[in-house]
C-alpha cells in the first residue's frame, strides 16, 4: 500500500523534514554511493571526503585486541564473563567501563582535570548524547546559540525530536572564525528581541568543521556569559583526542575549574564519544558528562533508549584502562593525523590553495573563495557540484555548515590510505590548474579586448542575441567550463 | 552546587516525573539492591523476582561462542574484520545482521511468515523501539489504547518524551484477562468522548505480565478494528521465542496475511528484541519491523540515536544464521522454561496458591486475592510490602501493571538457578502457611465469639476506645501480622 495517506497517519515529526537528510547536501553522498572509488577496482570512482572518520590508527587497536583476548567475552580467556556481561542491563553501565572512561577523558585533556565516574552517562554515540541533552535542557521552541560554521547534523540531533531552534552566532574568516563576545551578545539579543528563550550555547571544541581549538579566553568568556545569563553551555569535545599540533587542547572542564570564578557549574555539559578519536563509530559509544546532578540523573534514565552494548563496554573498559597502550595510542594517532594533515595541505599549497590553519580533527577547511563565480551560496553550490561530478571528490560545502561566507569546503582526509589521498590531491591539483589556465586565458583575452577597445569603458562587444560571447565568458570564468557534456549539471542547465 | 534552582533551568521533560522511576514500585528494587540474596554469602537477602530476565540458557550461547571464534572480531579467526566492523556506521545495519535477524524472526514464528530484511530497523532494545515508534506515529497528547494489565515501562517509553497518553482497555480475571472487542470499543469511545485522538493500540503478545499468548481471533479483531478506525496496531512480541507450551504463538505478521482481508498494513508495526528470548539484555538489540514504508524510513533515521554496536551485530549475525544451533537453542530454551514454570507453579499449588494458566514468558501471574485485607489497591500494596520486607522476595504488584483487580502479582522465575528458586518457594509457602494458620485461628475465634454471643447479629463486643480487639483482628487477618518488630512497615505505622 502506498504511504501517500500517511500525512495524518503519522506524527508531525515523521511527516516533517527535520532530520535534514533530504537536503541537497546529500547529493554528494549519493554520488559516492553510486560510484565509490576503489584504488584497484574503480579508480575513476568518487572519493569519499565527506566522512569524518579516522581510519589511520585502527591497526593499533586491532593489534591490542589480539594481544588481549581477555578483553573479549567470546574468547576462552574472557568467556567466564560471558553470562554476567550478556545479562548486564544496569543503565549506569559497567563500573569498570565508567572508571576507565573517566580516567581516559582526563588523560585526553592532558591530565589537568579529574572526571568523576559517577557523572559518566552513556548514550548512542555523540548523536544520542546531543538528542538526550536537548531533551534534558530545553523545551520545544527554546533555542541554542551555535557559532558558525557548525556541524550540520546538530539540526537533526537538537531540533528534530526535541524541537529546539539553533540560532547562529556569526563568525568570519577575517579573524580565523574565532567566536567573539560581540557576536555572541548580538545573537543572544537578537533571539530575545524575537521573543525566543535562549536555553544554551552549543560549541564544538575542537571545531568541526574548522579543525581548530578554542582558546582559553574564549572558553572562559563563554562560561562567564552562561553563568551571567543562566543559559547552558554544551561543549561537544568529540575531537579532544585528535589534536595533533600546538596550541594544546583546552577543555571546558579545565576552564571552569581555573579560569571562571563563580562559574555556575550546573550549566556546564560535555559530550564525548569514541567514534572519532579511536575510529570506532560502529561501537556507538557516546558519553554525556554533566556537572548538574539533575541532568546526570535524567540523562541516565534516558540512556535506556541508547545504551552501549555490554559486550563493547567490557572490551573498551579493558582497553581504556591499559595506561601504557593509551599513552602510546594517543601519541601515535596524533603523529599520523599530523602527517596526513601536512600531506594534504602541502599538496594543496602546490597549486596555491590554502586551508584555515588547523591543528585538530580529521579534516581541513579549504578556501576556494577565489574560484567562485561570485560571492554567493549559489556559486558555492555550483562549484561544489563540479567537484562532486567532475573532480569526483565528495567534499562538503560551507553552506551545509551554515557558514555565512561562500567558498569554504570541509575536506576529510583521515578516512583513506595514502594512495587514495594522493589520487585525491592529484585530482584537486589538476582541477585547480585547469581553472587557473582558463582563468589566465580569460584575463589575457579580457586585457586584449580592453586594449583593442582603446580603453573605452562601458562598451560591450556582445554579438547579436548575446549568445556566443556570453557563453564563452561563462565558460572561461566558471567551473562549469570544466564539465564534460556527460555531466548531469550540463543536462540540468 | 545544589540543583534546587533547576526548575526553570531544565526542560519540562527533565523536571517532570514521566519516567516513572520515582514511583513506589521501585521500593522493591531498592530493597533488593540494599540486601541482595546470595545462596552462599547472603542467604537471608532479598531474592530478585521482579526482573524478567532469562538466565536459563545462556550456557548454550556461551558454548556456541567458544566454538565459533570467527564470530568475534577480537579473535585471530575474526580479526580480519576488525577494521571494517569497528568503522561501520551505516544506520541500515550490517546486511548480514538484518538478513539473519529477518530469518530468525520467521523461525521464531513457526516459519509461517517471511520477514523482509529491508524492513528490519535497529533500536536500543525494545525500550528504544517503543520510544522511536511513538515519535513516528503520534503527536504529544495523542493516545494509545493498552489492554490491562500492561508492562509499566510503556509509560516511560511512550509518554515521557513522545508525550503520548496511554489509556487502559480494561481486562478481567473472569475470562483470564482476555481482551474483548467490547472493552476495546468502550476504551476507544471513552477517549473520543474526552476529545482525545487515539493513534494506536499497543499490545504485548505474549503478554507481559500475564505469560499468555493472544489467540488468532483476538488478533484478527484488533487488526480489523485498526483498519476500520485508522489507528495503528503496535505489537510488542519480545517474548515470541519464549513460548514453552501449547497453544502455539501466533504473530500479528501471520494474522494480517491470512486472517484479515482488506487489512491496512500501513498500520501494523512489530517490536522485537533479543533481550528476553536469548537473555542478552546487555547487548541492547531492539528491532522495529513496520509494514509502513514511511515508518521504516523515519525510524531508520531515528535509529541513529540508538544503534546496535557493530561488534554485537557481527557476533549475532553469525549466531542467528546458524540454523542448526538456532533450532536446538529454541527447543532447549522452551524445555527449560517449561520445567522452571512447572517447578514454580507446582510449588505454589502445594499451599493452594494458583497462577493464571500461562505458557510463555519468564514469569507467572500469581493470584493472592484471597490474602488481601480487602479488595483495594491499598491492601495489595500492604501485602506487597510484607512480601518484600518480611518474605524478602521482590515481586511486582498488579497495580504497577495498571491491573484493575487487586491481589495479582507478577513473579519472575527465569533469572535464577534451581536452588534459589527453591529458597524462594520455601519462603512463599512458609508465608502462606503462617497466614493460613493465623487466618484459621481468627475464623475459629470469630466462630467461638459468634457462638458465645448467642448469634445476635450486629452486636459488636469492642472494648472501650476500640483498641486491643481491633488491633487483634487486624493482626490475625492481615499479613501485617507476620511482620517482625524490626519491619520498616511496623516502624512506619
């Protein structure tokens, strides 16, 4: 039976589009899914650079696993725990898991703060953590303020079911997208003028998509603002263990202890996960760490809807408790992330393409502003479709991160091997060089016309009906020029 | 910092009590937690009979696991899959997991229906399945009709965050708590009269807490009613594989194919889980199976908030696909459940205590109506507190299942070994015998007084101020009489 009559049959949540997955931003994923690159079997396919996944150090975890069979309840060494673990359903989680996780969270933050195992609440990944926190902190119609650019799926996590609005705090490239108090105050007051109740400020630190860390002063400013205005500060720190260069990562946990006298800790909440720092998204390990007792209690009850498998808790409890391994893993992972970041950004520099100076995360924030037809979101999306369909790289356009400045792209580079990375770089360089060549030709032609015209301004030499020359101008100045006749974009236009 | 000021700080969901865990019904759990029985180290502790957990056949799964090391990604035999699985984050789930699960769901239902792997949606246990379905099917303020008695945590799953109301369809012991069309219509019309929009009928089949299966005719009546009134029919079948005697289990999946011409399948949804049939609650495997394409699509997107760990998916995919083992496991598990059920109910029959005739589940629905002081919920709770505090068994009172007839108790008996079961039975029998002895004495004394009084009706021989004799009557007729002076109940009264 067709679902055409589902309108009134289902809920507003189900009938609406709040999950965001029907947005055009998923076109890149579809392109990848239809034609995925493989170095050997499909070297002409689309390379997935839209996925913030860490594949660089999983070999270390695999090795650890094999040398620690007692960490699995499915080995002779661990089987004595099978029944206890399979049957374990306390939503507090295995005590050894919470203890190891608290210790590890302290380690990732440089050992400067101590986390309390009793405040560790499990959730189904960071996705589940944000959904749960939103249900705990705000009512439908309330708002979070979020500095731009920000992770697109916050819309799904915070808005879809909990009904929160996300209001942007506008940040700009002029200061490296640093969040300022002025921008925060402006967003806050704008919301209040509209009659919207602001219940929280949601940040990612390290930032996704920027790949930068937030400085201590900004964090202290945020905590002080939260205290002053009695709004929550939700800090997504899921890349805390993926900082690979200076400046060091500073956690809100450290800042509220040292830098914000009088801070109201009831307003401070951290989301964490092992999906990024360990490259274990399949294991669905999300953590809510709140300084508010009532939020801990409520989120723990809600965790019934998305607990971590006890089989996985048990394995991770053993691994996270292995101090020697954890120190080695974090150091080696940072080394590999740094090497990959350098390989990628140096490769782009060869053709004059810059990225925002990042020191964290699994991606770079690539600046293609110079390649836009004009400074509009439409031009960004036009360029993006060329990159997907012609260059065959699934990167993510800045507009999908609510960036207010067209021409930035998030490019993930930790979810592939070096060879694939090199293919991707070759493709980008080839694309940029073609563009530059065409652009230079265009400029030369324009200069020639200019000279030939005797520098008479305003005189345009368009042929009758405007056709060929206008098309030629477009062809030279726009990435569309690089498209083959087979391009779906060409067909569409 | 105290959370006293959290009132406006947190959401209404967090500030309210909708999760139900502050109810007095958790006193039994608290009593158990404070003093848990252990056959060797704490033989005077409270025995947990409030937990519907299946510990009877885990040894078979443990054995299977040890003889199938390839099912674990943490063994040399399975390690080649570690990276793929750890990194796997497609919310459709591992294809092999969905296929094995679909096949297994068919097997559990007697091989009479085929389940489509593409309709298998993962959730964080059955808890997550109901939460997700509620978000998909109804808006806040809408209602589900639910036959009584019903699983208490449906309130948490359907009402807490999705905001659905649960309205009872009253069932009675006179026909073995069978759901009738008259009761359904009455509940439906009652809701409509109140202006409440009924969006669904929620059933558990096999029933928790009754331990009975629903007959084909009732299921067909429900599906026809749903079609006629355009309301959803949500069938929680998490005990489908725990039916241990005739009559056979009939799934709604079978009924809508064979017994309901014109059935609108867009209205039919099944919740399943491996927590009960396999005794794997720690693994957090919930399944939503919907015949409505839009619900499948929406629930799958929501499953991001509570996916099953890929480590666990991988293990279960291998196990569920082992046809020989699955057939053997289900047969042996049913045999053990039947033996345990017989041991328990026969033990009760020795002292004249009956249970509702059940053939499924991990519990019995015990009839202690004859032991109530009077036919009120208060009297049931009074008796319950004696059972918890004096008999030291954490059983669950019928009122917590919204049963409208006081005196029934759900007693779980699959979460312990035979020795513990025997201790529990001894305690119940001893308690009942004391009660019967006291009750007989009371009756004899009353008869004596009656005879001595010359059978003059209406003449009461209460002493002045009503004290001693009234107390003595209470002492003889009420379970309170069995309490020691140390009882918290005595202190409370």
